[in-house]
C-alpha cells in the first residue's frame, strides 16, 4: 500500500502542512518537530512525489552541472565538489528535506549540446544550473546563451558559473566564479624568464575558448614586459586540451624553433604530451628543455620530473559553486568573484643549459 503524506503526518502527530514544510525546506519548523517528521518518513519509507511537488513549487529537486568532459580531472574535480554540496549532508539518510539531485551533463565541448542540455533542464524546472569551464567566444552562441539563461532565471532557476567569466550583457547569472587565468599564466612565464629562458614555446588550447585567450594573454604580457615579445605566432601552436595535442604541437614547435629552451602548455594534460615529445626527440627535462603546465591536476606532482604548474583551487571552487546553487552562501558583491591562481615550482623547470 502506498504511503501518503497524511500517513506521515499521523505518525509524527503533526498536520500534513507541517510535513510538507519540513520536506520542502521552505518554512521554519522547530527542530524537535522536524526530527519527528523525518523519523516518521524513515519509519514509513515515504517517498515525496517529485513531479507533483515541482508543479506546486516553481522548481524541482534537480540541479544540472554542465561540463565539457567528465573524464578530464579539471571538470571531474569541480563537478564532484559541487555535487557534494548539492546532494545534502552526505550522511546517507536522504532525509534532510533540502537535498537536490545533481545530474552531470557532458557537453563534449559542443555549443549545440550545451544549449540542448539547458533546454532540457528548463523543461525539468531545474532548481539550479552550474556551468563549469571556459566559455565559447562566439557572438551568436553568446547571444543564444543569454536568451536561454534568461528564460531559466525567469522560471526561478539559480545559475552559477564556475571557472567561467561573466556572460556579457546578461544579468541572469547569480554568481560567476572566474579563475585568474591571465594572472597565473603571467606569473608562470615570469618564473621561466627569471630562470634565464628567452625563447619560450607555447602550446595553447582551442582558439575560440576564453580560457585559451586569457592564459595566452598572460604569457604574452610577461614576454612583452621582459622585452622578449617578437614573432610570438611562430612559437605558438593551438590545439585541443588533450595529451596527443600536446605531443604533436611540441614536435611542431621543436621543428620550427630548435632553439626553444622552454615549453609552456595550455594545461597539465597537454604538458604530459609535451614531455613525451621532448623525450622522443632525445632531449632531457629540464636540462635541455623545461616544461610547464597549468591547473595543478592530481597527477602533476607524480610526473617525472614533477611538473611546474599553476594551481587552481578546483575543489574549493566547485564546492563554493554548489553552495551558491543551493542558496547556502551569499553571492559575491557584484555577482563576480576572481579566484586566485598559485605558481607551483617543481622539477620540470630549471635554468637553460644552452
């Protein structure tokens, strides 16, 4: 026999309205009453009717987390941290009343799929949406995103950017947690210049991504400030954020510019490919060519030699995004927070030997 809300109310010796308030978490209830209701929910194994609840309220218990590639630790760490905050207290009871179901949506970097997922989440009356990683710098896509996010916000969905700069001309986003990619890249290149490197190759990410542009701008700012900025295009190769791209691009850099003494990679995964390419050319790291990455992904410290990189607090940013999505944390002033990057100097960089 199906257990009803009235059954729970009778068991807890409260009104059905009180049970509803406890389960929806939208009205203050005395802690003793709340505990009595939750105990009755457990005893009777009552399951809240999600669709009916979402029709009565503005939104459902669903939260969408959009990532480019869940297999990439950069996105996996942020998504996992956000989910830990969205899913409730993590005690396994599932009885807190304010828990949400976090669904990770893997876009594969496709702008069309990004918009499709947002449409599906809108149809499901998602309580919140967290969009992670850099944005596509395409005016048509940005305009479509602004329209879609505005519709979501109007329906009561909280929209959070994590690791993504604010969307131009849009006030639909509750908070944008933007990494200081430009500043981190500048400090990384300054580190190499201080070691004595003058010819530095750069393996960049896809041209159309904000993360790519900001990191490349920071690198070139440091080169220009040191009087080393010249034909930078000859020592810059673009490609996807993956290992094979790092390998192929580094071989191309070494072919173009045999005098390169350091390679800066778009991220740590690309840096692994760069390291393999350097070794396959019969060169040593860092004695012949220094290699540096970005993000400080978990494997970077275990590379041989350990990878000099820029640490982004991915877990902390993801957890904060989850709290903002749940309304557990006050949004930053102006809706935008810049998250600092930290240089991690390790064994893969050293003064050039030639």
